[in-house]
C-alpha cells in the first residue's frame, strides 16, 4: 500500500484553497439569490408575471415550431407536473397554444401565439436591461472573464457528476 505524505506547507495550501473555494461558493450563492430576487420582483411589479412563466415563454420563444411537454420540461430541467400548471395559465392568457401532434391523439405541442411572441419580446428587452443594470459594475471584459471562470466550474462539476454515475 502506497502512502502519500504531504508536506505541512502543501497541506496548509490545500486547506487554504479549500476554504477560499467554500467562501467563493457562498458568495456565488448570495449574489445569485440577490439578483434572482430582484428579477422576480421586477417581473411581478412591472409585468404581473413570474420567473417560471418567463422561463417557459423563453424556452418556447427559442423554438418557433414549439415543444412537446417532455421536451419543454427537459429544457427547463423540471418535471412535467411543474410545467403543466404554468402552461395551462399561459394558454388561458392567450400567450401559448396547444397543438395536437399529427398521428398521436394524446400528444400535444405547445408554442407561442403571436400575442405571446410580442409579450415575450417586451419581457426579454426589460429583463436584459435589468440584468445589465444589476451587473453594471462589470465591464464587458470582466463579464467575459467571469463567465469563462464559471464555465470552468460548471464543466468541472459536470465531470464530477458523470464520474459518480
């Protein structure tokens, strides 16, 4: 059995890095929650809508032909049950429609109506402006650098997840 001995200096450096990463995670979580809370409030006040409704509309906006409920749930990374109620309300508001799938009486595609496309376009413009305002302390280079660092974190986390399966 091979035992790897770590020098005290290396152990302290590893512990310091571990603590720094923990503080980073807590900061990411705090900032994410602050931004999300602000966006949720602005959507509620200015558009009388919710972030989950925004997310459903955004997913459908990107796929003009529409998505079936499983595809929509997959894009949003939530269960069909979580999406069904939102879809029902958006249909009731005339923002999306359910369209039967030819050859499968039970399957439905959901897609934006013209009213839904116009509504989401207004939402998306406002949302981009709010995010720009909230992240205004970063210039474009800072934003690109941070996005790159977060992408590295995400890729590493995905590797860890895949290795564990």
